[in-house]
C-alpha cells in the first residue's frame, strides 16, 4: 500500500493500515518502538514493565523477608 507522509505537529506521520496493526497486535494506546534498519523504518509493539513505587518496593522487601524460604524453594 502506498501512502502519503503527513505533518503531525512538528513531526511526520504515516497512517498504519488497520490490517497491519491487527496483525501486529497494535491498537490505540499500544506503545511501539521505531528504529531504522537497513534504510527501512521498523515499527514494533513493546511491553513495558512498570517500576515499583517506593511503597510497593518496601512491601515486596518485607514479604520476601517473611517468606524467604518459600521463595527459595520455588527457585529450586
């Protein structure tokens, strides 16, 4: 499919056809990585692992200390 590059703010954009997006599992709100490889633009979805907040990190640390033997047994 041939498409026209359009201006989007201070950037350029190309519309991703619905069939192509569906084949890649890309939907509205999906985060994608773009890069140039061998003169081509590659777009692919990425998974983001959320960072723990300080509060959640403290909880995980306390839980690990409390259940250390269980976690170590699961790791074997």
